[in-house]
C-alpha cells in the first residue's frame, strides 16, 4: 500500500473512503467532522446522532455520500477522550481505517491528519503510517490473502508547512513499519523453513550491498575455540548447527558512543529433554523474536543513519530432544568462564544469552540492550501485551522506556532484586539456570546480569507481546507482532 501526503480540502478529494476523527466528549461537530458535515449539508451530524455514535476509541461509523462530495463513503473513527489522546490514538485510528477499507473492498483512503495531545505534526504522521501499514500486513507465504488490500492511503494536511512536516514523518513511519514487517515475516515462518542458518542468511542479505554494514559469522568450531558452552550445549540435540552472528553498523561520521543490540535466537524450542507439553509448543517458532527484532532494526539502519556505531548480536540455535541433547544436571561453561548447572533444559534462552552477552561485552559498547522471549513468568506478571524491562542502569532504563512510549510499545520496569540472587546459586557450579517457582522473570534477569560485567545493560523480556495468540488491537493481529523493533529504532534515533 502506497502512502502519501497532500495539502488540500478533505471534502474535495476523490476517494473510496474519507476518514475523519471524533472525540467522545465533543457533542457538536468540530474540525474535520464539521467541514465534511457542512459539505454534505448537515446530513453527517444527523446520521451520527440517529445512530447514537459515542466516538469511543476505535469505534466507527460508515455512510455513503450519494455523490454529495467526491468521496464515495465517509468513515468517522472514534478517538476516545481528547485528554487521553496521544500518538497511539493516531496509530489506532489509521489502522481502523485500513481494516474498514479491507472489509468493504475500498482501494483508496483519504484521511485527516490526526494530531492528538501535544504531539508534533511529523510524529503524528509517522504514527499514522505505522498503524496503517501494520494493519495492512498479512503473512501470505503459505495461503492466499482473505481480503483485498487498499492500494493508496493519503493524509491531507491543512497547509504547506504541515504537509512538509507530515511528509518527513511519513518517511520515518514507512521505515519503522517496513522493519517491523521484516521481523514479523521471520517469526511467522514455521520452524521447518526457519533454521539457525536461515537467520545467518537473513543477516548476510541485510549486509549485502550496504557499505555501512558488515557481518561476521562464527560456526561450531569457532564457538568451541571461543568457549561458547551455552550455545554449543543448547544446540547439541538438534540436527542443525549453532551460529553466532555479529552485524556491525559504522556511520560515516561516528561518535564515540557505540550500542550493542542482542537478541535471543532459538529457532524452535521444544524444551529439549525437559519437553514442553504439546500445546505449549505450537507457537515456539517465535522463540527467535528477539533476534528478529534486531534484524528488523538493522534492515533499515542504513536509512535511519544513526550517528553511533551499532552492534547486532545473536546466537542462533534449535533446542531439540535427542540422544545427544544436554541433560538436567549437566554443567556448561559460558564464554566469560562462568559455569552454569542446567536443571531444566527448557530454560535454554538464558544459556545462549550468557554467551552472546559475554561476546557483546567484548565489543566495549556504551550500553547493551537485549530482547528475548525469555520467561512465561513475565507473561504471568504483565500479561500478553507488556514487555518486562530490567536494567542495571537507571539512565538507560529511562531511555528505553521513553523510546517505548514514543514507539507505542507497552513496557514496564521490573526490579533486579539482589536478594533473589541466592536462588540461582548452584552447589556444583557458579550458577544454576532456574531458581524456585517464584519470580521467574526476575531470577532470569539476575542470571543474565552475571554476563554483562559492569556495562550498562537493559533486558527486555518480550515473551508476552512478541507473538499474539489473538487480535490485540487494530494493527496487531494474531501472529508475530515485531514487538521491540520500533522501540529499538527510537532508541537509535535518540542516542
């Protein structure tokens, strides 16, 4: 779907669907609703009143124009309460418009620019582009699409200055949506077509022809020399070999700062010998969503052109049961020489991250952010829509959470409670990979902290929002979400 911005009068634009927004507490038409209502002789206001339209967030009212204006239909989208409206309101409104267009087979959409709260014009246009393009997403590799997609979404601005600002935002929004779709496609690909080597190919494809990006790939023999016992151990039960992948972005005029983005990359997690119940395995193709988010960000990093050097790091493995798989009670040695007793082979992500975080520290970054579908405990704590953020640095935690707010991705700070460290101390090794049955997300975070040395670090447990098992909102439908990509881009943009 193409997106563009133009200056003009909404009521004079020819389109299949003309979109305007209404706030719930506003009883008399105002703004774009008023302008369109006047163009159709007051009929729109009467119809809204007859229908009892309350303008709750994401609610809709659709009517034909009967040729009174060039648009074929008018769609009024509820924006909720004006005092609560923000960039996410604009995202949802644009997404709702696309979904409605799909339902009625409309090819072209024209919308007012939804500037909500104290948001800037460019930010609003970016949010609308993200919502519209992500709502239009469908994973169609293995089936035909069920709806015909709109082909054009036009945002109409009042004047030339707003139009120019909106165009800049549109570029950023299209970039963010494209990166998110890149990650969604990787995660939605079933495990029989998504192996550790597949992620290696994806990284190489991103770097190919891009002078600012290079990629290093470490195979099994190199991992043995590096002492990557976590990656080697987890991959033992699989027919597919492990890889450690390191993408490096170097700006033309680099600053002294550098950032490491680390992603969990278990292409399928059966649980190993600590086998998951069958129903828990059905979505485990998503266990590489952290690495997919990193790859999604890198897929557009050349266009984003941050001024900092960025390292994208992940260790790609498959966790399977077999005669060669690691066993409960085995002890692995991570790249930083710490030993890890494996009490549960289904707590494998932290074993692989032990190596990738250790490797990230060797790059001497200013800070590290890791993303991982790490614990069911985080989903129990925060539900399926919110990421748990743990950090050893207050400033970095605030930076990540601020980026998440702008990106419209829900995140919440969780503590790294030092007193819980004792439950991951092993009698036979430096650490054990599970604690007791309480606070599992926190003890997993404490385990990871053992591998970042004193580097400022934030851990994002995306186990809940990485894969939607139902439609979450207007632009987050069932399946992979690409959660974390937009936050990473905001983080890079503001670093």
